[in-house]
C-alpha cells in the first residue's frame, strides 16, 4: 500500500510532553463497532465485560541513551536490541566519525567498542569489563525519551518514573509500552471488581518503533526485530478466555504484535520465545486478539498502519481527525483509545 495513505497533519501543540495526572484521568476515545465516543481511561471497567482479559507488556525501560566521545568526536548511541550479555545493537548519532574497532568513552568508566557496522547504519557495540551492562547503563545512560519529546525538552528526574508502567519488571526495553502508562493500582482494582482479568507477557521494545517509514510502499519497509516471550501458562490462559467467550484485549501495540506472532492460523495462541518482526497493515487477518487499548500514533508510522488494519483505514482517519479537533493529546505521554472491532475490519 502507498504510505501516503497513512499521512495526516498533527498540530505540534497536540504532542504531550508530560503524562496525565493522575495517570488514569487521561481521555479515552472509544471505537466500538460503529460507535465512537469520548470517555476517560477510568471508564474502562464499564466499557469492558466480565470475562474479558487485558494483556500487558511487563518490559522495563533501561537508560539506553548514551553520550560519549571517540577521540575529539562526539558520539551518541541509542541501544535498541540486545545481542548477548555484553553486546547491543545501537543507532549511532554522528556515525560518520566512528569506524569498526574504535572505542567510545561514555564517561563514568563506561566504554564500548564498535565491533560491526550494519547496512542500516547501526553498530554492534561491545561493552568490555566484568560489571553487568545494566549497571553500566545505570551509571552512564539516561532514559531514552522519544525524539518528539526529547526535541522539545530535556530528560529529567520525573521521567525515570513517568516513563515506566506499573507492570515494568523485565529490564530490556528502550521505549515504554506506553498504553499501559495509563493504568494505576486503583484502576486495576476497579477492573478486577468488574470481573475483568489481566495477565502479562514480555516484549522488549526497540528504538526502531520511532523510525519513520521511508519507503513509498509498505511492501518495501523492513521492521526491526524485537525479542519477546509468552510462557505456556499465559498462552493457556489466553486460549481459555477466548474459549469461554471472553475477549483478549491487548494493552498496547507491543502486546498485540507478540500475541499475533504466537497465534497460528487455527487461532490457537502458543508459547513463544524469540524475535518477532511482524508488520501489520490493512488486509491482515487478526487471529489472537479481540481489541486494543493504545495511544495515538505518528503519521506514516507502522503503528498507525496497525490500528488501521484493525479498525479500517477510513475509520481511523476519521477518528484521528476527531481526536485532533477535540483536543486529545498525542503520542507516548498522550491520551488513549479503546478499539473494539467486533467483526473483522
């Protein structure tokens, strides 16, 4: 499909620079069948049904943004995928000043060797020493805020909490599964009281989620792989919910993508551990999920393509136009939507 079909104009003032406070006070755009309505995230217990199951991503964001020097040259690195205990693939700023075999000094006794350069311009970095890389990053790194926020303000102490979900448990992400940022212990208690369950899986979100689609046609875009895991008990629970007539509602596109990666053509969700580079565009047949809670996404992004596949392109174009006109806040710290397609779009 032509990528221009997924373009739209977003006024810069619609980009949220801080999350709503309290988190569950964020606005929620409901798209349920033919119905569209303006609600609040706090209304979710009344909008879902007893027996439904919310699926959260329990990945934890690491301080994966690094600034250093290679000789006299300033080098920026954003880690985006672990390749081993001491190896990470990273997007590099000022990459023309870095060659294979050279060492970057990130300060605080943290260095990395540029071991290999890849076709997309990224590098494999090796962090020498005995300390776990996670400790090195805690010492020298900072939270990797999305570029559309980082361009408007610096990262600060608040982001260390604001950019983690209440489910964050498994370190490894370089971007938050932001739909889950809206959930609070109080909201979870209300959902449980309404008979709505929840479970978790793990997908370590990579910085590739922020990359624009530069190809003119979706067939020519290559997704970056991300590592994920659904354990056998979780897969069994997801299948049992659907067998009993409940709905599996993914919280965030990361949860959705991993569930769909683990689901066969027969609709059975199986245990999964490994990389996924699934790319969902209109025409895709959803097999493992029945709905989605998600934020509002960038123009021409793979995530806007995903929600258009779920609800229909014209429907999402109209929904986003409504959200912009109604003052919804966009992107990682912005408001949310509840997408319930009913029948396949």
